[in-house]
């Protein structure tokens, strides 16, 4: 089982590296943020696998913190750093979707 | 188990190379937002690296602060930068794709190379079997009041450093507050999804912070990790449009901010007055003292991080009479 | 290997395949919305299968509980962030890809 855990962890790390291409290419900001989200979930999976492989339960806590904090970063992006949103503009009203 | 060792070695090598590559790309890209996302990815990989280096405490802190809170802070800063640049027509792009290196640009490179050579020499002249202080700490763990060696070092044996770190964080907030009032963000009201997400996640974050605080005594965790998760809870609420009531932003906020460093300083003064060395805890009460210090530190760190996100003094801040 | 080991290994590898699919979709799909779709598959099914595989190997029910909690939080965060990103993309005028 050890080799399966570590083999999968390695495979997921390679996945993470492949996802970097999306961060570099874009083309829009949400694309980059999506890639970061995928990195977060992949890291959670890697940490859970390593926790089982090296029998350290603390890594599960790290995975928990990762899962939570990735959400906060994504929300910060949507609410603050979305390109085209200037501070002080009240163009978008919640509930009125675009046509 | 040759296959296992080979896979671990490959994992570590890929991780190390990936860290270097992401660091280079973070610094070398012209688009600020791309840089921020790459920085968050770097924090993520860094947390994995700490895990592989057998340092789950630091991995926890890196996950909470480096990948999470710092990412949100940088994005808020980018939004503010964009708003102030809109009149000038640029959109978060740093110019200078120029590849003509002037003579003065080579001086930093030379200095960096010299420093790198010095560091390499220092690293290579270390004894191959580094002993470190692990044995010493393990020998004195029973008088420290906790059973997690990292917490024992942070809060007891080197409590002085932690005291100064808390003050540094506090001073950083004072610096931000001296810049002016909170920036009016003008974002739209949160939709039902964001509202519900904040309502569900914020209590979960607070619970996880309390859990990390409690577990820090005997397993990886502790005040800084718990404080940054608590700060993330504050960030989430602020992003969902919540603002503290006006009467909470004067004295209660200031009390919460000062609780951590203040308690630490008070304990330090008391230990000096009772004739012991600075911050020398009596072994009988060390566990309780550490818990009190960590609890107030967690509160302060969380509130400080959330207050940093506002970017200035709170909107309804009344002058204290 | 014990039968639970075999089942765990199968679940873990299946989860890894979904992660690969998520990364592949992130890299190959034509616009933000479809990439979101691929991303959440990795979140839900990929991590879910991995958590199921790891739960079979867990040493106590508390660990199973923690694994489930992590998965549920990733589900919640992933779904909400996908909604927020897609909504904001629509409002700021990103057009869905048409053939």
C-alpha cells in the first residue's frame, strides 16, 4: 500500500505541475484563479495520502486548513480582484443577472 | 523498500525544482495578478515542502498565512492599486519588459552572487551530522508544561522571540492605521450563495482555530496557526459584506488587538518582579500560563489580520473620549 | 493483500484518474465555464473516491470523521466558488464558448 500512496502522491504532484500551464497562459484572471483552486484540492489529496503513508495525523490537520483557506482566497478574488471592478463602482447589483 | 525510497526521492526532487521554477516565474512575470496567483501556488508548494521536511507546525502556518491570508491581502491591495491607476489607463501591468541591462543593474546581481557564495560556503562547512538542540529540548520537555516541542520552544524556552513577534504584528497594524481610514470598497451586496457560504464557513473556521489552539499543546498547532485561521474567518466575513457595529470598533476592538502582546508583556513583567529570569515560567504553572498566552495571542493575531484587510482605520471608529 | 487493501487501492486509483481528468479539462476546455465544470469534478468525485479509499484504511473512526469533514468542506467551498466565479464572469460579460 505504501507504494500506492506515494505513487499517487507523485502522480498528483505531476498533475499540479501540468496545471501551472493554465496559470501561465490565462488568458483571463478567473482562469488563473481556477488553476489555483485545483492546486488547493490536489494539495489536500497529496497531504491525505502522505498522512496515511507516513502515519502522521498532523498532516490531516494541514489538509483541513488548506481546504478552508483555499475557499477564502477564491472569495477574495471574486469580491475584490476581479478585473474590471473598480472600487467605488456600484455597477453590479446582486440578483440582477446579465442578459 | 527500494520503490518507496525512489518515489519519495522523486517527489522531493520534483517539489524542490518546482519551488525554484515557480519562484522565478512569480518574480519574472509582468502581470501583477498572475504574480499573485503564482505566489499562492508557491505558498502551497512551500507547505508541502515543510511537510516533507517533517515540520507540520510550519506547514500549518504556511498553509494558513502564506497560501491563504496573504493571497487575500495581496488581491485587496491589487484592487486598490488598480482603482488608483484607472485614471492613468494602466491595468495592473508593470511595464519594463526592456531587456537592455544598464550597468547599474548588474551591481545587485553581483552582490547577490557574493551572498549566495557565502551562504553556500557556510552551508557546506556545517558538520555533516548536525545534532541541533532536539536532544536538549526533549530532556527539558517535562518542565515546559506542554508536550509538543515546537510549542515548548515558542512559548516557553524562547518566549521572548514570540513576544517581539506579537509586537511586530501590532506595529504593522498601527502603520496601516496611520495611513488613513478604511477604503470604501463599493462592492455589491453579496448574493445568497456568498452569504450562506460565509455563514457556514465562518463558524467552522472559528472552531478549527479553537481546535488548533487546543491541540497545539501536544501535536502540531499553536497560537499562530490558530490565529491565522481566525483571521481568515474575519476576512471571509468582511468579504461577505459584514462590518462590526459602530460601538464595537472603538474600545472592544482595541482591547482585542492589545490582549495578546499586552498579556505577554504583563507576564514578562511579573516574572521579572518575582525575581526569576525574564519569562521564566515556574514549572508547576507553565502549562496554564502557556494556554493563557496562546489564547490571547490567537485572539489578537486573528483580529489584527482581519483589521489589516480593511486597509485603514475602521469606518465608524469614534475617537476615544 | 487483504481484500480491503484491494478495494482501497482501486478507489484511490479511480480518484487519481478523476484528478487527471480535472487537470486535463482545465488545460483543454475552451472557456471559463467549461473549465469550472472540469475543476469541480476533480473536487467532488476525485477527492471523494480518494477519501473513501483512505477511510477504509483509517485506524479509527475519528480519522474517518476527519476525512469526511475535509471532503464535505471541499465540496461546499468548491461548489460555492464555482457559482461565484461563473456568476461574476457572466455579469462582466464573458461569453460562453459556442462551437
